């Protein structure tokens, strides 16, 4: 279940708390840690009600080899937090919550980040569980997805594989939404696995996937490989997955080839791009509005990839389809990553 939970009354806080606890148990967290996870979920959701009156939360369990992680996103369109430093002090919180303040949420979470202003409201993200080694090898990458509001099965899916030598990404959107779309997306991922898994040759892998799935329901797909330390991006795409490259020269939208998995076999549109330190790549399905400069308020792109993904998944969500997004950043050598262990 990957659904936005609308936070508009106290009962929604209980829903978020129960969902967080369920995911904590599912990945085998100790009971003490499950309790801390529930505290963070309760505190964040309750403060949202108190200060913004309403908002939404996404509690997502991401299965990854040896390091399952729970991503929590809390976002509202309220007045923002005028004095974040004060709110990091223990005891500064909603009177209806545990009274712990953002400072305790930071300490209890494995990672934490916040973006807040009068114009954008407040978005908080935190994680529990395994930590990705992506930042250590120079690339941070994170994905999120949500269902169509009337479904509990998501027809979008993604895979991210990171090693010291490469970062590989697959993002796919099964035709339609709901269980049939989820099955179509699952066929794409299974076909990629049968072809040997994510590859340094996205175009070749795209052809192998399309050959295996001719005549199936179908999906649209983007494949990406970033070689490290060369930081060369190789890319193949088929259909309407949007891919943005954001760097010193602005925003560039990578091209795609029209079509879908399930039609004729093809390698899709292929391209190679040299990445620079500080560059960011964002892929998303058409469950989000087409991202443009107006979707990136000042300061957002300096935040963690998880916060950027969560903010955009909320603000650009069309609400009539499944939606997914992957955000990847090339880090500068020696960059301090404040969201990993301390408040910004």
C-alpha cells in the first residue's frame, strides 16, 4: 500500500502511527525502535494539524538488498515555521502531542530533513532502517511512488541498484492503474532480471525487455546507468517517462522515443551525458504534472534527494493516476550532508 494519508483530523494521526508501526515490525526493528518510529509519526502528524490544520503523509517501506528502509514524508501548505531553531528545542511542539519538538524527531530518526517557508508550507522527511551507501560512492539516489487515490496497488515501480562502480535506475509505469498496471510493471522488472538485471548498456537492456514482452499489456520505461567515478550517464527511454537534468546551465529535458513496452521490440531513445559535481537527475511518470522551473522554489534543490522527491510527489501529484519519482544527485567531494545526522 503506497497511498497518501490525508491528515485532517485526529483519527488520521492514529492511522499514520499504526502504519508506521506495521512497517517497523515488517523490517524487524526492535520493539524499542518501533516505539520511537511511532513517536516520530505521531509528533510530525499532530504538529501538522496544529500549525497547518491539514496536510498529508506518506509512509513507505522500500525493500532493498540487506537494508530495508522506511521513508516518512509529512507535507503541508500552511504558514511555514518562522523559527525553526526554536522548534528544534525539546518541549517545543503541539500541546496535543508528546511535546518532544523537532529536535527529538531528529535524534530518533536515522536521517532527517526539513524545508519550510511562508510560500511553500513545511515538508519533513525522515527514515528508519537501513542506510544507502550511495553518498559514499558519490551518488545519492532515492525513489518514491504513490497509488491512484482509489487504488491500494501501485502500477508504477522502480529499481535502484548502487555499487562502488555504478548507479543503475529503472523507472516504469504500467498501462492504466491498479492491479493490472502493477502486473504490467512487475513484468518489466521480471524481464529486466531475466536479461541479467540492470545493465551498463541501457539500450541493449531495453531491447531485451521489449523483445520478451511483445503483445503484453505494456508499460513505459526509462533506464539509466551512471558509471563511477567517471560520472558518465547512459540513458534509454520508451514512452512518456519525463527525465530532467539540472545543473549549472539550468534545466535540460532528455528526449524519449514514443511507444511502449508491449509493442514492437526497440532499444528506445538512447543518449550519453557527462555529469558534473552538483548535477541532479529527476525521473518521473505522468502521474505527476510535467515538472518545470516553477515547481522548484528557492532553496529546494539544496535539500536531500528524499525531501525533493517527497515535496514534488505532493505538489505535482495529479491525483488521477499512480505516480512515481526518482531523484539522483552527483555529490561534490567532501560535501557535508546535513540531513544524514543533524538538523539543517
